[in-house]
């Protein structure tokens, strides 16, 4: 489970960074070159997420969703310098609990 959580965390950072590159370009006026870095980051996200130890992609994506939510709240705080609200933190905790249930009780590959 620890390896899965590490893969989810890495995938989340790559996905958020990739999407944020487009946000920075389209909403903040960053150079279009930033999107090249975003595309590279999104490719890395897709590759890392395939490394999760799960029998089915849908289950991996479902569990990943909870970790993605937590990582997004950290991104909000650390990169965008916006303090998460209590509802942000509670929602992220609920999402992570759901992710742990999904990945923790899923059948393991043989």
C-alpha cells in the first residue's frame, strides 16, 4: 500500500503541475512555452499512475482521486499561497479515507 500511495502522490503532483501550466498560460498570461512543460508533466502523470499495484484501472483511478484531492489542497497552500479552509481539510481527509478503503481492500494481483 505504501508504494501505491507514493505513486499516487507523485502522479498527483505531476497532474496538478501539468494542469496548472495551462491555468498559468490561459488565466495568468504566462508564456505558451509553459504548456510544453505542462504536457511533459501530464505524460509523466499518466506513466506513473500505470505503476499502481491494482488489477483494474478504474479502481486505481478511484483511489487516486482521494490522494489527488489532498495534493490539490497542499498545492493551494504551498504554491498558490492560499490557506486551506476547514472545509477543504475535512473534505480532503474524507477523500483520503475513501482512497485508503478502496486501495486497501482491493484484491491483489497474483
